[in-house]
């Protein structure tokens, strides 16, 4: 089954890497919204890491916020449910229903040592009792950090100016939470914040063996927005490196590199990850590279043109693991060049399982919807072609087309 680039992926097996297929689906959910053609800036930098509930978010949604000291914990015993006792060391906010010096009983067995600090947050029940969340390990520095942080409704510029000061802080509670706030920020806000950190500090963190691998992706993204030609060369060396196992943060590395290198760097990514892609993608590198290239569409600095992004991903629609994701992405980008090829391959080996058949149908449905609102009676050529192809598929596989239309909320 030759592809546009002459590569052969081979036939999809019935079990074609189920785990990898699941990863591909998760990647698609991270990149796209339904319908596929939706195109709006993401609310978080998914290249930087997994969006997380932060301390500020937890405090903002709570009516009672307490710094407690662990006293004791008892497990379930006959009719008595498990409970843990905490002494209130600090209370945040005015008019709280608890006071400093109170002793609180929190449902559940929560292990600890005498005097160990915990963040206790909760909300009032109808009877004015408190429903407590799971206690979190806390330090005095972490308490000050969390209670002095900007409100989550504050502008991101103010929030990041605060949190960037705590990245790689010696207190792991502060460092992890500050990193989570960066991950949760829109990518364009991170681009602005990168200049506040500066490349020198980022280089230090990235070169330090003490920096947790999970944070490196965000730092590579930040470096991509503020780095120099020397940083570009260093990142290129890492991008070109061979990897046989999962490399945490690779999508952030590639994205940061593309922000520094532009279209020349995209050619490097093409040669290193796409031209040599394997069917199984056991290391996950092909998927990471696809995610990084796709993220450039709405979140890049413009050094890579949108047409070059389309051109880079098109050949990968035949990939056994990532083809569906690529079709979703191309539909979102309104790139309809593959219509004829998709219809000709529909139902052939590699394109005959239900997931791919539905993906092709959804691609064509999306193309028919790409009609200028100001000229609804004069459809552009790609809409006319898509309507013809879709009618052919409707005759061959009416259930598949109907399912595709339902998924895209088409009546």
C-alpha cells in the first residue's frame, strides 16, 4: 500500500497495537474539539504537560480553607467510621466557620505524624457541617505561597509573574504547583512569560540532572519563545538524537525547536520522525512529533507557514496508528487535498476497519460544511467534490456516513 511519499506501512492487523491506538485517540482528544472544523485557541498548553487542579483553584472553590496539624487517625471499628483529627494552625478568610486552635475531625483514615501540616479545604453542607476534601501535605512556605497567590480570575499576566518565581523552588510543593500553573496557562501567555524568565535560567534548569523529567517539556516550550541561535543548535542535536524508548517531554522539545528554527527545522523533523516512522511507533516519537507540529497551527510564532504544516502531515494519513488523528487535524485545518485519495482507498487493506472508514466519512462531511456563510448558493470546488464523494459513500456504507454526520451534529 504505497503512500504519497512512497513509503509502505503495511496492513493493519486486527490488534494493531491497541495500546498505541488508544494513545492516538487520546492525542486526538488533546488536539481537537468536535466538530473537527472547530479552531479556537486552547485554554491550556497541552504541549507543556497535563492540565492539573492547582492549589489556587482548590482554594478558590472552597468555603473553608485551613492549615491543620495532624493529631491522630483511627480506622473503621464496628459502628464507628474512620476519622482523623487535626488542630487548626491557620485559617484563611474572614468569617470562617472554624477558628485557630479548634480541633477538627475529618472523615476517613489519613495517615500522618504528630504536627505534620496538611491543607484542609471544604464546603458547607445544608446543615452547616463541613464536607472536607482529601487533606494535602503542606509546608509553612507552601501555605504562604498558596494563600498569597493571585486569584484564579486575575489576568494570566499577573498570575504568571507570581508563579514563575517559584519554578524549581527548593520546596517541591511550591515547584510542582507553579509548574502546574504554567501548564494550565494559554500558550500565548506562556510565550510572553518566557521573556520574564530568560533563556539563561531555562538553560540551567534543562541541563540540571535535578530537574524532574516531567517539567522539561514546559521549559523547552519556554526556551523556544526566548532562545538564541545557540539554543536552536542545542535543541536540534536533541531532536535528531535516536531514541528507542519513550522520551518524556519530546513534543515540547520539538515544538520549542520549531519556534526557533522555523521551516528549516520542520524539514529536520520530517526527516527524523516522519520519513522513518514505523508501524508500531513503540517509542511514541511519531505521535509526539505529530502533536508538536499540530500545535504550531494556533500556538506557534509563525516561523513555520500553515501550508508547510499541512504538507508535513498529509503523508501520515496512511499511518496505522496515527492516520485518524492526522485526518482530524487536516479537517480542522480545512485542508481538503486528500479527498480523491481517501475515497479511492476506502475499504481497501489498511482502510477497511470501522475506525478509519468513519474517519474518512467525517473528513468528507467536514469538507461539505466548509461553505462560506456569505455565499451559500455558490459552493467552492472542494464542497462540490466532497458532496459527490459523500453521496458515493452513502450508497456503499449508509450507516457509516450516518454515524459520521451524527458525530458532527449534522441533521
